[in-house]
C-alpha cells in the first residue's frame, strides 16, 4: 500500500541520518500496517520478512555502537 511504502521511505531516511530508534519505530509502524488486515498474501509476507530483517540489522548496529 502507499502508506506502507511512505513509512518505509521515512524509515530509510531516518536510518541514513543515523536515527536508529526512529527508523525502528517507523519500520514497526509499516509492519503493523502490513499485518493489520488478516488477509493471507504472499507479497505482504515477503515485505514483512524484509522489514523484520532490517529491524534486526538495525538493532545489531545499535549493539555495536
């Protein structure tokens, strides 16, 4: 959806600026929007998995800092 893609773009910008907390928060918002409707959709699941991986990656970056 447009809302999810806009939220992901904001998260990417926050990450680029070094604002890890904001990026994680925005990615979690995107996940919420993706999973809000309980309609099975392979594309949504792939997108959700990518977002989950990105959140994990950012959390690892935070631990190293």
